[in-house]
C-alpha cells in the first residue's frame, strides 16, 4: 500500500485516530487509534496543541497543564503505546 498523506485527529475525551489514504484502493484506512488520557494533570485551559516532527518520527502533545507528552510516531503501521511524560 502506497501512502501519500496521513491525518492525525485527537477528539473529545482524548481519543485519537490516524487515517491514511490508500491510493491503490481509493479508500481511507485507519492506521492506529486509541486513548491519550492521562490520570495525572488538569486539562489545559488554552486548548490542546499537537505537533509532528518533519520526518514523522515523533508526535508531541500538550493536553494537560504542566505536561508535554511525546509519542513515537507511526512507521506507517501503528503508534507505539509507549509515551514519555516531561513535566
């Protein structure tokens, strides 16, 4: 499967999904999904912020005050369940 673009969405209650367009079949394919909720911290007052590095290796998320979560990015397959917290 040749992937041209990947879309990452974080929605209410900290659920996320990674969608990719499969050019061969002409369909959207779910590459990964899950929950980013953390038991530590208070939801940010200024809105959630997400960033992906240019080489698509890491995803950084500011979802809670005083907490920046870094996840290993997907290698066109899945997002690692391991995330690091940096306070």
